[in-house]
């Protein structure tokens, strides 16, 4: 026997949690979490050694528990084979079909970091799905429901601003709901929106068709948000969004997300305080924030993530808004983030009593799942919403057209395995090598790791302290 390569540990030396000298153990492959004495942690370190006395009866019991939870394994090669099978199972799993539809790339906001904002004439001429294309989306999706026979189906409406194309949003929800019900398949609808057009009428219209959650973006406190996310005419949007959330809270699950950079991150505690004071605070399902993904610029502020969004013509379009990240209506929860600031905001969010991401369970994301697809407004298929700004990375089309360049792109996504370059990193099962969009843009190769190990380590420390506090409270 030997210690698993997926073990991580945190010494609990803080007396206030009641476990000074104990050790928090986590195995990221089995998700087992234990608080053990330092003697048990040392025993785990000794396993596999050639010398030393045989274990006592008490030690044998401890070793059996560690083995049961995956902290001890028979051999490293066997563990690697299980990891390979784990990713194959994720890739080929058909218990759920997930479809993200970009109803439009148009947006009524002018966020300077988003390629869907008002940059020149782009927004005016950005693609918008027609009802004819929506009908083909329904046909394409229904064929997959028949082929896969999944237990559940998740439709996520995204954009641009998806509520700028309500006829298509309603059409897709209603017709796909009918198809799912006829086949005995559970259906859930998620909406990722800037919140400006979110009304009770929209929620009431979607509710009978499996509306599960709505995610709304707030980029800091009142003044910061209005600077970061103005209307195309420059007007602020914060007050209107809050009023809209207030009107729909209780009708469906609402999550709050946000995109921060160096100029805005310090405003988020004030936003959290404001949200805590609202009458709908306890109805927020999740609150989570992530960094702006922005193209590199000269004299870029320290800590900015250098990504470049590219249009179908290959022209840089300034940046990309990945407001889907952060849970609830998640598409991409493990995209590139600033470790220190993410940890800071996670703890600040928890202090206010909001549910948030734990900083560890971030993936593998949907790009690793064969039966999770993104559909652009023109019917083009993508492996991830983060690639929809680059038509060269389309993996297919809903009309079944056969084009060699799409097939070549699809083959590249079929074999994604950046984690194979991560050696014995304990976080491979929850990271899978990091964000492929970030690796593609930053490193020029989507199959290279995009590592943020320190953030996962911070997340484990947070989990450890929470577990210790819960146990101490239960004892007392």
C-alpha cells in the first residue's frame, strides 16, 4: 500500500477552531475529507516504507479507514489507470445532455472588456438567431435526446444578452420542454443575463418549461458597476438591475455573479454588504465572482489576465465576458482566475452568509464532456462558449454539413488532455489541467496546462477551517 497521489492536507494549528495539532485530509479523487490526529497523518506518511514495526491494532484500524476513503491505494499505476477511466467516463457519460444556446451576440451594455459590447459597429451587426434556426436547434437536440436517452436535459440561454431575443428564448424553452416531456426526460432551463430585461413576465413565461435558475451579473458596488457595465449610451444600470432582481426574487433561483479587475475588486465587499441588506438576500442561491478576461495591453495593471477575444474575421475584439462562471448556472467554473483575489472574495462572500464556490470543486468543465455543446446564433457548434468568438474553432453545425476544418477542430477537442502534463498534481481530478480557452489564448495551445494550483490550495485551507469549525460546534 502507498499514499494516494491525490491526497492534500492542512495542519489545523489554530486554537480557535478547537483542533490544534490535528490535520485535515482530503482526497480530490474520492472527495473524502477527514480530520485526523497528527499520529494518523504520520502513519499515512510511513505507509509503503520497507522498515519499521508492524502496525498495532489501533493503527491497523486507522489504516483500514484511510484505505476505505481512498487515502491509501495499492499502487500508483493502478491509480493512474483509474484516473484515465475517470476522464473517459466524464467524456462519454450520457446521463445528462447539456446544451448552451447563444440566442444572440448583441448586447445592450457597453462593457469595455466584452466582445459583445458596443465596440464600433460590432454590436449593431452581431449575429441573432432566427426562429428558423431555433426550429433546427430543436430538431437537432431532439435527435440527441432520442439517441442518448439521458435522465436529464439542461438548456442554458446565453449571449450576448439572451433576453434581447425573447421570441427565440421562448420558442426553444417551450418546444424542447415538449420534446423532453414526451420522452420522460427531466428538463431544466438556466438563463445567464445582465439583468436589465429580467422581468416577472419573462420569469412567468419560462417557469412552466423547467426554469431552474437565473444568473445576474453585478460588477461591484453601485458606482463601480455603473462604470464597468454602462448602457450603450453611457447610462448606469445598477439600480434597474437591483429592482428587477427584487421583483423576481422568490419566483425562481437567482444567482449573482460578477467580473472584477484590479480597478474594481476592492468594491466587492461594499456590494456584498449592500446585497446582505436587501430583503431578497436569503433568496439568493449563490454569489460568486471571477476576473475579467481581457486582452493584453501595454503597461497592463498587475494581475490582469491576458486573453484576446477574436472575431470570425480574426480581428481582436478587446475581451470576452465569461459571466457564466461561478456556479448556479455554471458553464465554465474553472476559467482563469487571480488566486489571491479569488480567495479574498470567496471569504468575504462567506462572511456575509452567502453560498459561494468552495474554491476546490471547479471541474472538469463541460469542454471535457462529449454531450455538452454550445450552439451559436447561426447554428454553429462549439465545445465551449469561450470559443464562440472564433469560428475557426467550430466543431460542427446543427444542419449536419460536413466541412474538413470543422472536423479537424472537433478532433482536437476529442483528445483534450492537458492534465497529462501535470505530473502527480493532487488537483488533477478537479482541474483537468485548467481552462482550455485561457491556454489557447495565452499559451497558443489548448492542450497545455493552465495552472492555478495556489488557488486550489487556498480553497482546501478554507474547506479545512470550515470542517474544523463545524466539528467543534457539534462537539460543544
